[in-house]
């Protein structure tokens, strides 16, 4: 298994880089990856040629156009087009060129906006989506349905996972396109350095979110790929910690870790997004996997990484790589 040919799509992004890190640590020897400049995954011909020449056996499809609530709301066309194009090309090529197994990444944000909590895998498509990220959600749901359709008709082995909100090293720290956790780390850090008295937090602070450290997601993804087929897992499987907290509680936690002494100022003119999206992780737990990283420790590690590489992190130099997730 350790010399199997594994393609990690999106290896420079938050999730792809964590999967690559895990494989390197575990002694896998036959990894392939390409930057977006070397291989444009929205180009079907380029993707086909890549699969013909490289013949990957396993594919981790962690390339996607991703972003926080503001980016999703501002660039809906790019979120639906780029995700549909990337996943359609990679999933179809994986079928055509005999990939043994593929892992597709969904997200907790593609369940219905007002789904009962915690959200079970069966709740997908049971209600209206959150409007701020509906184009992204529709693309991701199409990817899940494509995996299922190919499994059913062509006998492929494509699995889809539904992670909670992911954070960790290599995240995007651009304040307009990032998710809340990297935004808070950067805002509190800069406010501390500049001796500011307050930091703006978007929304009311009341929504609840579940955060999963990216190395835990990489670990769960490899665990599922190595041990289970889509028939064992079912259509999709949730990956999370099973615990959530309010954005206000999160902001207090990040503030303390960074060591900012000022106030929080909530700006209710900014969208809150869905009120809550806690995953029901009982199915994954029954398979024997559980998240290891406590939120506070994960934020500390991410903050240390950020402070140690400041000026060179994505979103700080305008070099945001859209193929991420
Ligand atoms: O992380 P976030 O952008 O994504 O926002 P979602 C989470 C919550 O944090 C929202 C609030 O209620 C935001 O209003 N928030 C407070 C902030 N301050 C900030 C800030 O400075 N930056 C950001 N970004 N948020 C995304 C989806 O939803 O979740 C995506 O739009 C994606 O499609 C991702 O799948 C996992 O959890 O609301």
C-alpha cells in the first residue's frame, strides 16, 4: 500500500497539504501532485492527458474553490463553475482510467440550512440550502451524486466525506476570502501588534460552528480510504469532533491565545450564515475513529504556525491559490 501511486489534487491547499504531510510522515513513496500552473483541473483535456500519462491508483480530490461566508457570497459564479469543472473532470477521468478508489470532499455547509442538530448523513437534500453558499453547495452535492452514480452504474469505488469547518496550518488568511478562524487569528494578532482597542467580529456572534483540525481530517480520510469501500460507508460519512461553540466563544478563545487585551465589537450588518451545523459523527465513531485535537490546542498550533511564518502565509501576500479546500 505504501508504494501505491496516489494523486493528491490540491496539495498546496489547507486539506491537500495535510494529506501530503501525513503520507510523507507515514512513509508513502509514490505520491503525485501538480500545482495549478502545471495542471489546470478545469481543463478536461489537460486532466485526461495527466491521467493517461500518470495512471494514478488512488485519488484524493482535495482541489476546490473554497472560501468563507463573504467569498461565497461575492463570487457565486466562480464557486459553482470552478467546483463543477474540477470535480467533473477528475471524477470522470478517475472512472475512465481505472482509478481503484477516490475520495471526494463534501462539507457540513451543504446540509440544509435548518437541518435538525446534530446533522445525520441522511439529512442531505432534506431542505432549503443556506443562500450565502448555495452555488458552492449545489456543486458539492453534484460531486457526491456523481460519485454515487458512477459507483452504481460503473462499479467504481468513490467515497465522499462531509467534514466540519476545517482549520490549521496552510489556511488562507486573506480577510475577504478566509474562513472565520484564520480571520480571527490574523485580526487579533494585528490588533495586538498595533495596540488597537477593539477587533471587529462579523455577525452577531451567536451562530454555532464545529471546528476540526486539518491533521485530524487527513487522518480520518486516509483511515477511510485504506479500510473501507463505498459499500461499507454508504453514500457519505461525516467527519467532525461532535462538539461546537458560538462564534463569540470562539473569538474569546482566539483572543486569549493570541494575547490581545482589547474588546470584541460585533458587526450585525455582516451575515451570520446558518445558525448551527453540528455533525452527527456516530457512524464514523462506530468504525473506530475519533478526532484527537482539542480545539484550544489546534488553535495554538495554528497560531504558532501563523506567527512563525508571517508574511509568507497565503492571503497575506495576495498569492491566494484558489485550488484549496
Ligand atoms: O467561517 P465562515 O466564513 O463560514 O463564518 P461559514 C463562520 C461564522 O463566523 C459566520 C462569522 O457567522 C461569520 O459571520 N465571522 C465572524 C467571520 N468574524 C468573521 C470574519 O472575520 N471572517 C469570517 N469569514 N467569518 C462557510 C461556507 O460558511 O463554511 C463555505 O460559506 C464553507 O461554503 C465553509 O463550506 C466550511 O461556516 O458560515
